C-alpha cells in the first residue's frame, strides 16, 4: 500500500498487495481520526474481478450515515 498525504486529502493505492475491503475499512477509520477526506485508487486491482465490491460500498455507506 502506498499512502500520500496532502493538505486536502489522503490518497491510498489499493493496487499494492491485496488492497481490498480491509484497506477501505482502515482508510475510513483513518479519515475519521484525522478529519480528512480519503481517496482510494486501484482498489482490489489484483483481484478477480477488480474494483469495489457491493458489500464494501454498502458497509462504507452505512458507516458514513452514522457519523
């Protein structure tokens, strides 16, 4: 995983290692703790099929609604 911090947001590269749901959950927690927006590129890049799975999107949406 590559992490770049800028003034405006935290950028995470999910193309390194597995970069799946756990990366997304940790990114959301990091965003809340630091009060900064996040961006995750290439999530699940090395998986078949690549991309954000519906269950990960749903979990993130639920977490965001409770804040």
